[in-house]
C-alpha cells in the first residue's frame, strides 16, 4: 500500500459530512466541492509523478498537503517562503481563507477554476496576495463580463467584499460594483414599465407627508420596490457610496432621498432592530450600550447623506422623518457636528411641521416636562429659527403655542419656566394669541394657588387685540384671569362691536345709494352724499362711486389707528389705576396697623377704638362693604354680577378721563369722527 503524507492512494478520498456541508454552504455553484476536487487532484498528481506531497500549508485551522513543484511554479509567495522549510503558515490577514486557497491550489495543479459571484472577490484578493500569475486577470474578466452585468451578482460580490477590505478596495472591486449598481438603479427608475407596475420610493415618501411617523408603515412601503429593498440591506459603508454614486450619475433627489429615509428607518429608528442587536451581541458586556453605539454610527452617516435645505423643503423627505431622527438622537451619543447638522435640518423645516411631530418625554419622571431634554432641544431649535429670521415665522409661532398647550398641563411646571418658554417667540411673530390664551388658561386650571402678581405676570404676554371675538368673550367670562386682562378684553370686545356696526353702516349706505329706479319710473332720487347718475350712462362703464370707495380704505385705516390709540390709552390708565388702588390699600393697611398699636397702648384704660377694617365690621354700611370687597387686584374672587358692575364703573371712569385728558384735533378729523360714536362713548351709555 502506497501512502502519501498519511493519505491512502488506493482508496477513494471522501470528506466528512460537516466538511461537505461547509463547502456547499460557501457557494451554491460549487458541485462537487472544491475541497473534494483538490484532494482528488493531489492523489492523481502523486500517482502520475510518483512523488510525495512534501509541502504542508496551514490556513487558519486547516492544513493542506501539496506538491512543491506546481505550487512554487505558479505562486511567487511560496517560492520565497519555502527556502527554509517545507511548512508554510499563511498569516491571519490572508484574504479569502480556506475557500479561496482551495481554488488557487487547484489552479496551480492546472485544473479549470470554477469562479462564481460568491468566490470571485475572495479568489481575486487571494491571488493578489500570493502572486499567482494569470488568475487575477481571469477574475477581473469574470467580474467585468458577468458580475457587473447583473444586479443580483453585483450585490453578492459587494457583500462578499466586506471582510476583504482594504484589499478589495485597492483592486477596485468595490468601486466597480458600486458604480454598476448605481447605473442599474437609474435604469430601473427610467423604465416606464417598471414605474407602471410598482410605485417608486418617491410616491411612498409622499404618502408619509402630513402623518405621524410610523416605522412599521415605512417598512411596508420600502418593500414595494425590490431595488430599494436590496440596497437598504447593505452595510452602511457600501450603502453610502451607492447613494453618492446615484446623485453623481444624475438621479433626481426625489428618488434618492426616500432610499436614505428607508435605510435610516430600518437600522436606526426601528425598535425591532435595536432589540435584535441588544439580544444577539454576546461579546459585549452591555448589549443595550453596544446597540446604541452601532445605531449612533449609522445615524451619523445618515445625517451626512441628508439632502440640502432646498431639496428637503421640496417634499423629497417628510418633515416627520427629521423629528423622528431628532427624538432618536437624544437617546444616542452623537458627535457635536452631527447634532448641529441635524438641528439645522430640523430648523429649516420647522414651518412645515405639525405639533404631533415635536418630541415629548415618553416616560413619566420626577423632572418637569419643560426641563426634559426633548423640550430643551425643541426650544433650542425654535430659538435658532427665530434668530436667523427664516420664512414662516407666523407658522412657527402658532406651532410653538400649540406645543406649549401640551406642556402647560404639567402640574410640576413653574410659572417662571412657562414665561421663559413663551418668550422664545417674539411678540411680533404671533399673528393670533388664541392658542397662547388656551395654554395660559390650561396652566391656571392646573395651578389654582397662584397669586395675583404671578397671574398678572403670566397674562402680561397676552395681547387682547390679537384674540378672536370668541376668545375675547371667553376671557371676559373667565374668573381665573386677572382684572386687567378682563377689562382689556371688554374694551377690545367693544371695539370689535363698534367696528362691526361701522362696517355694516357703510355697507348699508353704499348698497342703498346705488339703487336705480326701474326704467319707466318718473324720477330717480339718489341717497344723500352720493353723486347724481345720468340715466344715459351704460351699466358696464366705470362705477360713478369710484371716488367714494377710494376713501373707504383710508377711513378704515384711520379707525384702526384710533382704536389702537384708544386701546393703548386704556391699558396705560388701567395700570395707573391698579397702582393707585395698591397704594391706597397699603396706606389703609398701615393706618390700621397704627390704630391697632394705639388701641393696645390704651388697653389699660379699657376703651377700645373701633376697627378701621370695614370688611369685617358687621355694623358698617353696605356701600362700604361693597367697596372694600374690591381691594384685591384680581377679579377672580368676585361673583359675575359684581365683576360686570366693577368693570362698568372702571370703564366709566376711563370715559371721563378720556373726555378731559385726551385732546382732540380740530378741523376735518373732528368732523369725520362726529359722524360715528367712539367705543368709549358707547360704553358710557351702558
């Protein structure tokens, strides 16, 4: 019996079932396996030449017994390594491992090499490492003529290149596959039949606009396009290069951006992926920390791939995606540059957001909601948007007020913090104060123990002129509001009523002055103040009332200016009156204190002076009791009837002050104002 380095030459060479399964799993194209073919070829060579296998090559945990002549003649690496000994151990950096070495060994024995998408990259890198002449050229030819012409083959080769870096990058295998995949993706988009059969990623992205972010829904939309589904399964280092190649080759942003969105949803925003990483990473001590680290690395790359501001504003990416990334980034440790870039993207799209998109704390903690990292992040973004004076200031102000309405219900919120949050938006950016009024009212409902000064400070952010008519009525009837706001709301309500009467009167006068008598009537009598219309004038000609209508906008502006002036004057006088009431109250308290001390000094005499606190004296007159009940600066402690009478008395005082203190210009202005009564005069009649 002839032996060859422990191998029986007379028996058939067989692999173990485990080796066969491993070889079959390496490449579905290998049948029979490369390892079995190599062993048969070594036995056949020994029979033909009669020389034993004197070379032992160790690759990882396996050993190969080969003949020296074929190996040294084809591999430059072995010709140098076998000068000292017949045993060669390849380093751990050898690309491709045992699978690639088996193919190279067969090539050295002169057999045909079976290349396929699963092994061509490893064989190419291994042949370059060992210096095998001729095999590298065959691999490049196979890649160019077979792999790069097929979408599936290019994807397989690209995925197989990940453990072969950086050798595969130096041999341009990665770059060729990336450019080929990008080109075929562009052709996929341009295919009219494909666009009819299946919806593109742009259509799916538009379906997400105006909706709250749902990771499962986005996952279903991504699966509709097979080429997108294949790309988002790649490692990020290859995915990022393909996205840049898509833009470089001219694909429109409305098709590129959804691919980035779907990738981020799968690897960053999906809770299932995070749980999978946290549970399967056995090497890490803390699986949760390792999962966050991997997600943070991918998110930083995704943020760099996000489109510029103009593309984002065009609707290529829904606004909810930016806020979903922002909310996820708060739980990850991102770099400073990535955080800044993401917040700039969110700030540039803030005017398109909905209040449901803004993040809030998911779990209840002892910390107030306003002090959470979510609220502080949104506060910083809104401040940044306001500071650069971007477009959509009114939309951002309304969005912020709606956001404050959700925060105001927190019982742990301090009034100073709420005032600070309200002040983030400048007063001029708020077109309406209805949502701000709702937020403040919600806060007052949850904090009933606030003092009058705190209420006055908080309600000082409200401008009653920017409240709607319904909001003004509600503010007047709200017993939680301070007296100043109630009086201002009453005044604004009267201004609205006066303006409505004036406009109605002007419209009525204009309509009835233009009535024409039916033809055949005896005469036409125009309304006073309107010019006479010739009966022969055609109806299609210019309006004879053009001059009259031209003065209407000017009168409206004058009325609006007068209303604003009256409102400011009333506000100033309300403040002065409140200060005077407070001063009188303090003086009264000091006087009562002095009386009480003098009464205690005279206690030995047994004579007690009557108390000056009329509110507690049972024998005091009823008028004095009513007057003493209005000492406070807040009207919330009074009944509704008393509030109305108190407000009416204050308005009558203001009317008298307006008559004596406010000068009226003479001439045309006084004549114009004589035609209609001012709101203050109407209030005097009530």
